[in-house]
C-alpha cells in the first residue's frame, strides 16, 4: 500500500490515494426547502401558507390551497407547478409547506 493521501474538497478530509475515487461526486443539485425547513422533491404535494395574488391571471390562490406534483427548477427558492386555469405557475418555496 502506498502512503499517498489526497485532500477531498467535498468532505474536507484527507483520504488514501486509492480510495479517493470511491467517494461519489456531488452532481450540483440544489436543495429546496419549504417554509418550515422540509426538503422538497419533484412530485411532492404542497399547501400554500398565505393568500397569493397571481400576476397576469387575475386570480388569488387562497391559503390552504393544495398544489399537486411540483417540479424543482434548479433555483433554491422557486418551484414550478400546475394549477387549474393558470399556465406556467412558479411559486416561491417560502410560501409553501410540504404535505
């Protein structure tokens, strides 16, 4: 065995040279959290925590409205979702709570 060590920047630790490739690389995924800190994922259901006026739709989404099957956009604060009568709805994660 060799006495070589490699510094792994992802974990902040020194690892043996042979095991450096065994550590999985981070794919750059953004972690999206709701208003209370729960991690959101694609396909989750969320509930609105306050009334939101939707610009361009002339409609207000009321507190307690359930939004089904969300999609993450790659931004830590935005989620893409569908709601009847509103096309291309993007909500801020701070206004929703995971069901």
